[in-house]
């Protein structure tokens, strides 16, 4: 493939990061929760069950070719690349469609409804070595995360608290597969800064399919004082791949041997602010912006048991802006209350051609805003844990949509076992 300016920039960033000094400083930060929902710092702690976590050590031990390989090992998840490594991504939580599962990166939503394969996320944009932690929340989670989380949430974290230092990783495998990455962290009295860059190529690992990508990440947490915390995040990624179309039969059974070409690009920006406003009262504000593009050129699928599919080419663009604000009140040592509001604005276009022997243009666009309100309450005692929540979304030209949830956890003595029950609507 032709070298692009983006590849040169990513390669230069990796070289620059590898030259940064590795002097260690004391890290004053502990492990932080990573799943960001309607409450800006809300982790899986607001759920009463169905949460599974993969840490960087787990991913490194598995040495997966893609993030989907690691997700596929978790119970209740079906994940794979459609048509080979250069094809699209398929992720189903508890049997739901890919667009029923919300995917976030450092709290920024990345689902793309303009994709020709549906409103999921293309995991080829993320290298397995980029991820510091994955949290999977199974079951309807719309009360906390909005309408996209019908089947669950997959939250990816690309940074994690760490001491100052720098590292470089290089991997090489069968079929000329390789991955080159560099990471640097600076931690001091003024705050923390993390830089990372990765380049990867699957080579000829699977016949007839290829996938290569580059990414760069920056994450910072300036020290604003003991009562205020600010997290900033930026991420750029692109990938190119060739694979067989979905339902074509893949490398072994596809009748049409021409591969489908795919090019993807994504930019993410995020910020989260948390402030102590008074005794037991905390205010939180989070904003996330994403822009993605996707180009594909499919040779079509030959007829067989099912009807054939004509050649299709498409070019889509999509942007999303989300702002969430909330207040949390610790009413007592065991009772906490939350109240907040959110606004999501999305816009996108898709242009394509369907070739039935003669070209037929296919185009559509969307522009929509979705405001919402939410409230939560939690009672946590040694003998019982009870959590409830209610959300109202207000779609344009429609009536309000209400999504409740409730969960209870009862410890079973000193055995460590817990009895859990949950109810939620999506």
C-alpha cells in the first residue's frame, strides 16, 4: 500500500517517544475506575452484577491479534472479524445486534450509525496493545448510558495511572505480522501526561486478507487542587484492510475471490471535570467529541443458497458531540443520590453506488439531537446493597422514553458468595 502522511507522522511519533527519558518519579495516584456513564466518573460500581474486566496483563498474556479475540473469550459475548482480519467487526453481547451494544473509548462514544454494516464500532481502529483495560457491562444499561446501550456496554481505556517512564514494544509473527509501539508517562506535582503511538500490520497471517493501522494517543490530568480534578484525552486512529464481504464464505468458501477494500479513520477528544461543591456534594461535567470516516468497495457476493449481493461502494462521514452534567449527594454514610442531564447531537452523511449491471446512487444523511434527564439512588449496607435509577430521553418529534433499572445484592454470610437480582429496560 502507498505510504501516507499519517503513517509517516505515526512512525515519527513512535521514534520520538522511544527516545524520552525513563526517570521514575513517585506516583501519587491509585487505580481509578474506568467505565464512564451518565455520571462523569461512574464506573461499573453502579451496577449490581454482570461486569467483567480485562486488564493489560490479561491482554498481554493472551497475545491476541485483535481486541475482538480477547472479548470473544468472555462469557455471553460473540466477537469476530467478518470475512477475515481486514473485514468488518462483529460484537454481540447476550445475543444482541452490534448496534445494541455501546462502545466507549476513555468515556467517548464511538458507535457509528453510518456504517454500511450497522451502527456498531469497527475494532480494527484499536490495536490490542493500545488497551490498558476493558470493562464489559452485560444487560440493558440505557438508564445510565442512554438508548445505545440496549444489550450492554464495552468500555475501553487506553491510559492508566502509572509512574514516569518510557517503553517500546516490538512484536513479529507468522506471515510477516508485526506491531511496533511506544509509550511515555510523566508524573509530577503539576499532574500527569501520557503519550502513546502504535503501528501494526497483520501481513499474510490469513490468506486473502490484510489489515494495517496506526494510532496516537495523548492523555493528561493537570493538578488543579485537592477539590477539583480534570482529565483530558485525545486519540487519532486509521486503518486499511482487505477482506471478504460478510456472508461471502470467507477465505475458504467465497466464490468471488476479489477482496473488499476498507479504509477507516477516527478522531476522539474528551474532557471530564469533577469538583467538590460542599459537604457530601460533588459536581461533574463531561464532554466527548468524535469524528469518523469510512470508505469501502465491495465486489459483491455470488448467489448460492441465499440470493447474491451486487457490488457496492460507500463513503460515509459522522460526527457526535455529547455533554453530560450531574450532581451527586452523599446523604449519609449508606445513602447516596444522583441527578443529572445529558445532550447528544449527531450528524452524518453516506454516499454510495449499488451496481446491478448499471450504477444506482444510494445516499442518506442524518442530523439529530437527544436530550435526557436521569436520577439514581443507592443504599449500601453490610447486609444489603440496593441501587435504583430512572432516565427520560426526549427524541425529536416524539414522546419521552422512560428507562428504569433496579438491582439488589445480598451477601451470603462469610462465604464470599452473593445473591444478585437485576431488572432493567433498554
